[in-house]
C-alpha cells in the first residue's frame, strides 16, 4: 500500500487540475490522496493510459493510498453532502447516458473543488463517497492482488472522463 501524504479533514484540499479531457477521476484521486496527478494516473492505470475512470477505479486507487471508501455512492436524495464532516468524492453533472464528472468536497472549506480547468459555476451533485483514512488490507491494498488485477481486462470505461455507475 502506498502512503497518502494528506487526507485529514482538518487540512484543506489542494486543487489538482486534470491534465487530460478525461482526467477528472485521476485528479480527484491526486487531491484526496495528496499525491501528484501522474502518481494517481500510474496507480489507476499502470503503464497504460485509459479513457476514463469508473467508481471502482477511483475506489481501488484511493484504497491503494490507505483511504477507506464506502462500497457504494450515497445518492443526493439520501443525504446532503454539504453537511459531511469528511472530504468526499462527488459525482457531478449527470448525462443522459448515465455518466458523470468527478470532483471533491472539501469539508474544511465547505466547497466543491473541481479538477476542470474551467469549473462549472452551478454543478449538479448526484452522489458522493465520504472518505476516511485508515490502514487497510484488501484486494486493492495488496500489491500482489494489484498486479494480478492489472493482468485482468479492465471493465468498460465511459468516454470523456466520466465515471460509470457501478
């Protein structure tokens, strides 16, 4: 397991701008784990670049940095993300095809941190994963399992940097 440099709710999120059109998930992992965009890319995709990140891709990468995530997103109608005490991964701006854009809830500053170069002025939040930092032992935190997982074909990715519902 790699160590995250920061992931305390007591620290503000440092914004990371996505370097690819489809890099929102990678930038959010970088923000939440306190690592560079390129380290997040390597953690998610290994030596090859993919088109987009699914919820499973983002969760697995965060777990590789010791950041525990719930298995499923909380839909916006079940809870108000603005009341969260911890940082969170947000699914924003739903599309008719079931895809969305990733951003981060900064619990300290009480605001959305969007990795887009020019963020949406009024994003629509459809769901979130509230995060916490712990030591883990699991399929994504185990280096041997991670290598085996990279050998398996990846699930279909959504185009244009949008995550798919898992």
